């Protein structure tokens, strides 16, 4: 599980330039919790380019999730929309960044390609 | 909705109750206070000194607000009532009721006012399917100092109903009691506030804080309704019925908008009570119908659908890259993926229609920016048509459900299980390529080509799309045409056999323009012939088909929105008299429904039933039915954008007389369209009398 989350961000870090269409811009802070430990990952999306950072940045969208729930989403075992309605993903700010680019990124990294778009 | 129930609504919040305002378990219809696909109140019953109340009258103040005038006791006793009650309620993000008790006597009155409250937190999707299984979550009832707190909890999913009152009261687990003495000719009043909470996770406690906003909220809602009505074109006509329908439709379209969670402006929901959520097809069709009246509905709808476009291949959700949503629901069954509709993609028509709407929007507004913003999703949609939509390899858009447990068996607009059949009643094999899907695909490619040239700077892509559209049209007119029957097959079976039933789907073909000119008159003849046309509208299925049932959802009932697209198609191909005939039938039907056409009504012949016949359980109001009135007006006026000009080419019936649509918005600013009805309908059928009218 931990491995999958690490791989996800490593992959974003490695291939951040070629994954998203250039229409997306925004900063997403992911707060993943396990027991009392909170780990923070920031995705700075600038016209489709994704940069992974660990420093605190004021996000447009803050997503909080238990680590195991987030790992299930990355594995594709559950849908992102359902996870929001069920409160496994709690969102503040611009939820469109989660439903748009972040959802897209989860899929692309899992598939190992960038063939979701035209 | 059951016509006997009284409703108020605002977006995806709505209240259904009986004529005294009470809510209690009811077999006929889902009474309750609903929000985000959950019933937050399932019992709400008012008594005075232990007695139920009786209704004198109900005032419909506006779509979110109503007032009941009541007296205690049975009907026979109220003539000399000493007490009467006014119950004034409104629904927005919360539900509020003011109860006023009037003492008409010369003596003081000791009164015990009791409101019984309970909540089952039922999921509307499951209510609709009739599920009565054991629920996995638990309902808690807590009597707190200031309120009654009811909640449903299943793991991280928590929904709460918090009931509080302004005046002193006793709260118990079953409701609230007010014990008061009202002076002679005096009155007593209390506000009761019901806060419906989608509780956030991670231990955050959301308290009932809306009390301070109640009054302001309602004022804002009234102002917003006034703005909505004032920004729409004004209709001036000799026909009072048409005027009523237009006003009713506009109000309902305004009411049926909800704020999706992604912070965009509000988008149309489907209809009440079963589709008070984002339904891709209903939202797109509503926007197409209303674009020259309320164009502000469209950008938010397109943006919301684009943000939810499919990004991966998934059997459960029937998701595929580029595919546009069929439905989004927020209830328990969606949240836990008991059912697939948290984001469900089981529709083969929403994706091409998305492109059609984007082009139509551009034509009516001149907005190039949105088209550029949605280039990515539009190209993905166009690619989906060929890469994922053609399941047989014959070059036709088709469907076969991927979720074999919960998926829809039919994935066009006629999505009930028996909606597609041969004339002899057999169900065709899968995948099914229904005819109207080919029309949409054809139209999407042509419109996509126009956008590629105009906004995306890609003429080579445009050429390719146009070539594909031309080839599809040729193929379609060859493979779907039934030369003996002289109409288009409803579908191709999985093995390529044409499905020979006569259906209303062929009307959509005229709208999309895929029909060869030499076949169009036969199609128009069938649409307005006795087998399909009832006199009120065009049935979904011809009345001599084996599966025909005048009360069958997609096997005989008449769907106004379906008819409105057909009327658009009839005019496109120059069948003005037929268009007017169908439109008039619908206008007449709307008059019987006080201007509010339900999603569908029975397919009985007009000669058989004096009134168009409603069936319980059918949505009303329903966005695409409200949109029907507007689209029919547009089509009969014959208004079309032509760059920054508006052209008018009316075909209006003599009966309607004068019809003027004033302040039509567009790149031209605001313009007016005028028509005087000159098309005379002959009872014997459409005669070849040319339509003439004046426009400017």
C-alpha cells in the first residue's frame, strides 16, 4: 500500500510534463493520514505540467484522506466520486481539481501511459 | 410525481407532502424532505390538541415556497372553527416552516401543538428501485437541549437532520410539542428549522448555524427567481394557454437547477422526484432546447460534464476514455458503490450530444473561448465514438452493457429493458445500434468539424470528420432503410439485422440531418400518421407493435422532449405543416397539465380520451419537458443565428394567432421575433398548404 502511494508521486515527479493537457492549472495539497501521522504532498499543476513538492504551499484544493483509502483509489478498486460522497476523500476549495486532473493522473499513472486524451 | 401531492423544490432539494403539509409513509409516492438523493425527513405531521388538520386551501407562492390554510378536525366540523392554522414553508439548502395558530374565539384558547418527526434517510435511487432490504447503517435519535438530532451513520458516511424551533417547546425522540395559551382573537407563531447535513469526515462537527441566514436566504432566492425570469425573452401572444406554458416552463427550469459540488454555477437536474440530480442526457437536451432563451444554463453544464468525462476503462461504472456521464448520484448506494451511479457512464448518446451542444452554444453566443477550453474533452468525445462506440466494427455507434448486474440494458434515451424490440416483440441481440445514435454521431462529426475549423485551427481534422460523416450518412441510409415499410429501422441487431419496429426515434434522424432528402417525406408521414401520432403527440412505439402499451414508458407513452426534437427535425426538412400539427398537440396537452408537461404521458388516441392521461411515478416537473415549450416556440418561430444576425422564418398555426418573442439574447445583443399564425390544420391530415408568416 505504502509502496503504491510512493510510486504514484515518484511517477508524477518523473513524468510530470507529459501527463495532462495544458488546460489544467492549480495547486493541490494532499494530506494522507495513517494513525496520527499526516503526510503532505503538493501537486503544482501549471498548464498541464505537474510538479511534486513537499513544502507547504497555499493550495487551491486541499484533499484529506486516510492512506489506505487513497491507495485503494490509486489501485482503481474504488471510484473517486464515490469516495468523496462517502467522505473518504474530504475536499476543501476547488473540487474540480480533484474530479478533473487528479482523477486523470491516478488513472494515467496506473495505466503507465498517457493515452486517455486525444 | 403523484399529482395529489404538494411539492416545493429548489435544485436537488425538494419536499413532497399531502394537502395539509403532512409527510408520512405513502405507497403512492415518495413523500418527504429530500436533498442530495437522501430523504432527510420521512414523517412530519402536525396536530392541534391531538387532532389532525384539514385543508381549506393551498397557496403556491413560488417554486420553493408554499402556504397551507388549515382547520382542526374533520371536514364536516370546520364550518364554525374556533381555531385555524397557517403553515408557511420553504425549501432551500434547509427546510423551514412557520406555523401560525389563530384564535377566532372571544375566549382564550389552550392549545397543544405537536409536530411528529422522523427520518429514515432512504436513498432515492433505492426507493425508486423498490429496495426494502436491511440497511447496513444505523439511525440515531438524540434529544438535545436546543434541538432534535436524527442521524444515519454507515462507516464514514453520515447524514443528519437537525430540527430546532424558535418558541419554547418540549422535545422528545418523536417530535416537538408546544403548549400555549392564545388570547381571544390573538395568534401564536413559531418557526421550525430543519437543517439537512451531509456531515464531513475526520471528526469535523458541522453545527446547525443556518438560523441567522434563514430570512436572507429566502429573500435572495426570490430575487434570484426574479432575475431568472427577467433575463429570459418575453413572450407576447394571443394564446393564453401558450403564455401560461411558457411562464410555467421558465419557472420550472429555474427551479430545476442545482449547485453541483464543483463550485460551478447551477446546472439542470432531470426531474422530480426521481431524477433530482445530474443526468447527462437530460441536462444536454435541456440546454439544447433552451439555448436561445436561457443560454446561461449551457456553459456550466458543459464544464461540469467535461470535468467528469471518462478517463479510464471500467466495467462497473461503464466508463471509457472520453465518454460523457449518464448520471451522478450522491446517496448511500452511490457512495458505497452498491450501485454504479456515483459517476455512471452507461449511455451511448451523451458523448456525441456533448459536441452537438457545444457547437449549438457557439452558434448562439459567438463564444469561442469556451470552445477552446473544451477542445480536449471534445476531441476525446469524438474519438470515443469511433474507438469505443463502434462495438460491431460496422461503423455504427452501439452499446452493450459492461456492468452485467446493475448496468442499463438499453443505453440510448429509451433506456428501459424492453425499449428496443422487433415489431413482433422479439428483443434484438447485442450490441444494439439504435438509429438515433447514428444521427447524433453524424451531427457531432459535422459540428466538431465546424468547431475544428473555426476555433481549434485544425482544418485537416475538420476534413477528416466531414469525410467520416459523409460516409456514415451513406452507410446509414443503405443499411437502416426498410424499403418495404418505408421508414428507418429502430436499430441494427448485434448480427446486423434491421430491427423493424416503427418508433419515434426516426424523428431524431430528421433533427440530426442524416436522412437522405428522398426518404424524408416518408419519415415525416410515418411520424404524423395514425400509428405513431395520437393527436396529443408522437408515441414512442407504433400502436400496432407487439409490445405497444399506451402506458409503457418507452413502448407507447408520449415524451414531450422526444417530440420537440422531432418537430425541430420536421422543420429542418421543410415539413412545416406536420411540425405545426405535432407542436399544437403538445401545446394542447400542456394546457391540460396547467402548462407543466410531465416527462411522459399515455399514448392513448386523442379520440379515445378527452384529456391527455398521466401515469403516477412519472417525473414532473421534468427539465426536458419544460424545455419542450421553449424549443417548440423557437422552432415554430424559425429563429436561427446567422453570425451576428438573427433570422426568422415562422410556421405558426392560425389558432395561435400572434406570437412575439421579445429580447432574444445573442451576439446581436437583444432582438425580437414576430409571427402571425397562418398555417391552417385540416382535420383530415396535413394538407399541402404553404406556410407564410411575417418576421423581421
